[in-house]
C-alpha cells in the first residue's frame, strides 16, 4: 500500500513537472510569436497604405473629380445634394498632407478654393457636413496654414449655426445653407452633441467664443435629458425637449456624443465636460457593458431600467476601445479591442452588426468603416504592444483583398459572400486609410499625444 502511494506521488510529481515544462514552452512560444511580430516593417507598411490611398484617389480623380464621391463599380460620380460640397477632396486633404502627397494636396487645395461655395439654396445634414467639411477645413488650416481654409470654415459654421435655433438650443438635423431654414426635429445624441471639437477649434482660431458656447449649450441641454441612472436616449425631439426612443447604447446615433464629451474635456480642459463624463462612463460600464471572464462587449439597454434590450454590436461600436484607452481604462480597452478583432476576423472583414451572444451576422454590409482601425491605432499608441501592429496589418491586408477594385476601393454588400457594393465613402480617405497609415508611420509628422481627432479623424492641436 505504502509502495503504491509512493509510486503515485512520484508519478504525480512527474506529471506536474511535465505540465509545468509544457506550460513554460507554451509561454515561450507565445513570446516567440511576439518576437516574430516585431519583424513587421513599419516603414514598408506605411508605404503600402500610402500606395493604396493613391490607388483609390486616382480612381476618384479619374471618374468623379469635383463631385462629392465616386461610385467605383459603375465608375460614376455622385453628389449628396444638388451641388457638390467636395466631400471627398475636403475629407481627404489632411491625409495627403500627413502622407506627404505634395502634388495631390496642391491640386486638391486649388480645387477647394476654386469650387467650394456654401451660398447655395439647399438643405444639408448638419452633422455630416460639420464633421466632414467644417472638420476637414479646420484641420487643413492647422496643417497647411492658408487662412482661406479658416475663412471657408467660418462662412460654413455661420450658416450651419442656424440649425441650433431651437427652443432647447439643440440643433435640428437639417439646415438650408442659404436661407437658414431648419427641419428634422426628431434627432439623436450624435447629431445633437458632435460639434464641440470643431466649434471650439473655430473659436480658438477666430477669437469668437460664440461657436464654442453654441455647441456647449446643445450638449448641456442633451445631458439634462439623461435618465436617473445616467443613460442617454437614442431618440430626442429638439423642439419639445422630450425623449422619443429610450434605448441606450454606444453605437451609431449616440457614439460621437460620448466621444466628444471625453475629447472636449481633454482638448479644452473643460471641467463641466469632465463632470458630465464621469457619471456617464460609469453608467455605460454598469448597464451597457456585457462582460464574462475576459470577454467584453457593449450591448443595448433601456435607459430607465438599465435592462438589456439587445445584444447587438457592430462596426460603429468598435471606436469605443479607443475611447476607453483615452480614458486610461486600458483593461476594458484591450478586452474590447480583442472583441473588435474577433468580429473582424470572423468573415475576413467586419460586418455592420452581429449578435455578440451567438456571433451571428445581423447586417452583413461593410461600407469601408474606420472604427476598428481607429481603435487599433489608439491601443498601439497607449500600449506600444506589437500585437496591435499585427492586427492592423492583417486588417489592412483583408481590406485590400476584399474591397480593392481595378481603379479604386468599394464597399461590401455582405461580408458573408463578399459581394461588392457601388460606393466609396469620403471617410475611407479621411479616416480608414489615415488611421491605418498612422499606425505604421514613424515620421513624427503627427504626434498622437499632441492632437485630438474629431470624429472624422481630422486632427487638431491640443493647447
Ligand atoms: C464617420 O462619418 C464618423 O466616424 C462618424 O462619427 C461615424 N461614422 C462614420 C464612419 O463610420
């Protein structure tokens, strides 16, 4: 009996020793794979991204020069409204500067000063025109220095500001650039609270505080409509000041309101925003986060009860890993970026939305969205972890494989079949390729910690 138990003890020790060695080997292998990742040639990757930017840009130039955007499959130009606002050129300009595409930047600048005119009788979507055009003109001014960019920005802002002419100070969704007429009272937090970074930057450069105050008033009015547990509604009526849809989440329609609360507090050192951000992020993490073991997602909940209403997550939500990193919550940021990458990898390119409980695709389209690249870039900046270079490289290669056309880049109708869709968004130039490029770029032309990006990836200097 004694001999048997001594033998079993010996066997057990051998087993423990063996599994310990196996574990050490596994750890060594894991670190070896990290060493391999260090072989990523960042300069070569940055150059590859730049080459693809040029490929897409040349397609735009050839078939849609002067229009808002290109439809790459039919090779037709597209305008958002009756007259072009040069969505693609204005959105793309600062990426050209950062990529040192001097010739392209020069001809784009000439096009902008020759053709961009806001004195047009047409209703535009305040949010989209603000983040893309006003946002692009302001970063163009900061990077290029030509005061004509600032004049255009101020002319546009004066027209768009009419949208804020509501009883609450929260903007209507649409405004006529010539007459100032407004429409669209049923709005959402993203379209109400995503102006502060642009308007504050404009106030800084013009010395006129009215822009900052207008954006801040709208944001504060929106914040007042939070629920007693500090969650934000998806739907708001800016005329009646009432909630029209009580669902809360971090996704499209709310996303950039959260982003601007944090970024605004940093860029302008605004204590009111810091005081708003603290209870907001606590509520988001308490009622929207869905965590099990090391896995983190953010779902949708009722703003009054905090009860989960859906386990939908998608391409737009992916920005939040970067926001968490910026808020010094690296633990959640890294966990969420793992989920983002999982969502991307599952089909080779991320879909618009999935159910994170079943991992089933709910909406299979991919419209060249940037948020996953954005968060990879942020995470790499905050951690210096080579894993994020690996992620970015893989995602970029997938993008090239699935979205590249003979003469440009295009959206995907459904990532399950990879059938293509005929549109190239301006944010592909402003954001997706910019973040992919900056992830690998070591030129020092843009110092991450010295800028804040607007939600369309247009960078503004801090301080
Ligand atoms: C961009 O226009 C902005 O990033 C916006 O905040 C959300 N959606 C698109 C990109 O996906």
